[in-house]
């Protein structure tokens, strides 16, 4: 993967994370990019049946999904894991 595409994926992953956290917050509250890491869950992985998996809406998890399809929307990501 070239540098331009990876930069676009990283930027898009942060945007999707901010959009997801904003959808969980009550009306009127906003989140900034600086406070994003504090708002996200601290667990990056979970164990199931002896296998380690990436957590839902984790930065790496979103990047993996975006590598397959860069034009994913938040609704598609949420529905794909439901």
C-alpha cells in the first residue's frame, strides 16, 4: 500500500471513531480529537475460545475494515459486526 492511501485510511479511521463516540454521547455534548483517546475503551483486544481478537471500533479494527473498502460508512461498520 502506498503512503497516500495509508494516510487516507488513518485519517478516515479517526473520523469514524469520532463519529461513533459522538453518536453515543447525549445531545449537546461534543468530543474533540484530543479527548478521543480518553473516551474510547481501554481494552484493545478480547479473548474468546483461546483466540485474541481486536475489539469493536478499535483504531486497528477500523483500519483493517477500511483497507478492504475505503468508502465504508459508520452504519455499515456497525451493521457488519451486529
